C-alpha cells in the first residue's frame, strides 16, 4: 500500500504525476510515479517512486526521489532522474506513516548527497 496522505511534517500535495514513467540516465525504467510530497519544514518536494509489484507486496517498493534530481516532461508523461534505478531502489524506502516524516525526507536527501 502506498504511503498515507500525510506524515509527521511531510504531506502529499497531489497526484499530479501519478502514473508518469520515471526514467534514469540512458532511459532505463526506474518505476512509476505516485504522489508529489512536500516537506512542510523546508518546502522541498519529492516524487513518490513505485517500484515493482514484488517490492510493493513486501512493503519495500515505495521511495521518495527529490524533485531537484528530476526533469518533468508533461507531454510525454515522463520524469527523468539524474540517478539510475539501482540508486533509487537502494534509497530509504517508505513503508508506514512513521517513515513519511521530515526526518525521513532528511535521510533521503543525505542518501542522495543533497
């Protein structure tokens, strides 16, 4: 199940990019986009990345990707990331309301070196 509408300090803005394909360098498929989240403390935005079915069934298939690492193409409904799929899939995953917090967002930023 996708993370909830809101966590502690991080909230879902909208489903604007829901279903967009997320691609890495070289057009490798990373996953599908879900909701757009914002950290209420610093205003930074993150797109939810939905991994594969098996990952999602295990509760480890949802990730936050900082929007500053992404370029959105609304015409093609794609989001191009500057990182590859393995980098995203090794990032801190979302599995509960407790994980979706400003602390989690800070951990994601630290993971990506931002």
